[in-house]
């Protein structure tokens, strides 16, 4: 089953697009996304459709920074129980810890971690979906929203020490760096924001101790009703492939604590194969690196586990029907 996520932010995006005079037909295009489920008070959406909707919105508006722009000034109250629990917290630190703890209430696609928040000021997030799913706009939306809301709740221009994104970007860098007022790195191993310890202890203007206790109780009850999560074999495999795309199926099976035959069977049950997962990962990363960086083809080939640029070029042409140089020329971002 495809990971789900709250449809609230998809709902606000559709509303913003309609306000700009963009029709539903233009919003959807040929994506196959259905907008009707987003019309209710508790909209839900598959994360693949959510990410695709944000990417589509960027295309239909011609806004390469669509997610970044949509996140600023967002009405966080639309987020419901989770955000109300967060903003009633006493400090930035407790707010972030609560958002991470209760994120699962809104869906199972995103994992928000504050494990390294208290010691290193890190808030990290990743998506439990195949890396081949493009979600650049939504990643930038999320990272921008976190910092924007913290600034509004503290009435301070909180400046992160560093912001890191897993995706690549080589154009429109200045508006993002100006917003965060710090180093912004692309192509990182994780999406993360590093905050100063002093900023984590800033009090929130919206803090309400009595309301906070009540909302924590409701949030804990909601969390208790959720079923335990089971990691997807495809996601587990892709994490290994990301670390070493050239690794053999036998080696990966051993790392996952199973036989090669068991791994093959479980992948078949998931509707794919080892080769299919590796190829999908390589294709997605190749397109991202070619369009979002100036990396040489030999470097891209090396990162993706190919012996040389020629072997990579052959594979890329099989996927896309064009050479890496042709693709880069047509899809530079």
C-alpha cells in the first residue's frame, strides 16, 4: 500500500492555484491526480500524489521555487492536532520534539527525527518512499515552513547554522540562501536543519501550558491507535543501494539478514526485482544529478556504481532515449 500523508498542504496548494485563476484541469494535467478527496475537512492523499502535485504546480506556474514560496506565511493552524500541540509547547525545542513524535498521526510517509536535536541542534527528515519519487518541491516546502513558523512563533529572525537537502539544485539558489541566511547544501546524505542551542530554548509566543497538557494527552491517544509500522523491503533495499549502487544482490541480502532467494521472493511480492530497484534508483539519481548539478559524466557514473562513463551513457540512453548530454541540455534547472 502506498504511503499516505495528510492532504492539508495539498489542499492549501490547490486553493492557492485556484486563486491565481488556474483551473483544476490545468492543475491536474495528465498526472491522474484526483482533487475531489482534497475537498473535505480531513483530506488524505497518497504521498506519491502529494509530491507529484507540488512538482506539477511548479510546472503549471513556471515557478521553480513553488514549494519554497508556498511555505512562507502558511496558516499553520490548518495542520490540526499536531501543529496545535507543537505551537502550544513552551519552547522551540519542545515544539520540534513534539512535531517529530506525533508526525505519524498525519501519515506514514515522512519520518521526522530529533534524535540529535539536544546535542547537535539537528532536525532531520526523510521519506519512506522510493528515491525515484521526485519530491524536491515538497522537501523545500517542508524545510522552509519549519524555519518560517519558528520565526513567527518567537518573533525572532532565527537563523539556522546550516540547511541541507538531499536533492540537487543549481538555479535560483540566491532566494533560498537569503531566506535561511546560512549555508544551504544540496546533494546531502539527508534533509536536515542545524539550529543554534540558544535558539532552541527561545519561548514561543503561542505557548499555553494548560492547553499543551491537554493536546499532548490527545496526541498520545491518537498515536496509540496507530498500528506498528513495518519497513518496506523496497525502501530497505534502496537504502543499501544508495550507499553502494554497485553492491551485489547476495551482499545486500546478507546485510538484510536473509537469503538471496528470500530477498527475491519478497521483492516479487512487492511487484519488483533487485535489478528493477537498482535501475529505478540509478535512473532517478542520474536525472537529478544531470539536471541539478554540473558534475562531469564520469563523476555521475562513479557515484552510481558504473565502471565508466560509456557504460553509464548506454544505460541512460536505454532509460530516456537520449544521451546524458542531450538530457542535461534540455533539462537544466
